[in-house]
């Protein structure tokens, strides 16, 4: 069983760090989420 790792998601438009999530998969995470700075739903990517 793999352990979960806490990661930060950053908006691809404004580069703001908006969300933290627990991740248990190896691949890079990309999710559509609401960004309060852009005031729209944008793609959020896992930070390096």
C-alpha cells in the first residue's frame, strides 16, 4: 500500500498556490478548479 503525500496545486494562469491535497498516485496531478484571483475555473497543476 502506498503512502499518501501532501502536495500543493498552483493555478496555471496566475501561478498562485490555491489548494493542498493528499495524493497517492505517481503521475503529475492536473485538475480544473476555481481560482479566486482569476475569478474563473482554471487548470491547476501540481508544483515541483
